[in-house]
């Protein structure tokens, strides 16, 4: 979700009080030391899977709904990339 466009996130609150601060710090530490990847590749990294789990758990989404959100995001990114090339 971090790579989503602002318009895609307009309906969501921008601030969440997450409980698992250790997991967040661990991800931050890992990401601090590496280069960003292509958007679609980044979505599938272990770090972003942790971030997604934290967010989806906080929102109370089922694993199926979380998977649907990720699939929809990937489709939207791919569609935008294809449109930008034409």
C-alpha cells in the first residue's frame, strides 16, 4: 500500500496507532539499508509483506480480503504503467 497513489488512499484515514512497534522498527531498519525496487517487485518483498500484515490486521481484513487488495493494487499499477507507455 505504500506505493499506492494518493487518490487510491483518499478514503482511508492517514494515521493509525499500531501496537507492534518492534516489527515496525525492524522493517524500518531493514529498508534503511537497501535501495528501493521496482514498484511491483517491492510489493512482494518480505518487508512489505510485514507492513501489509500490520495494516490489514489493524483494519480487520481477512487473509482473502487482504489478498484481493494486493491483487487489485498490482493490477492498477500494471494498468497505469501500460497506459503511460502509450
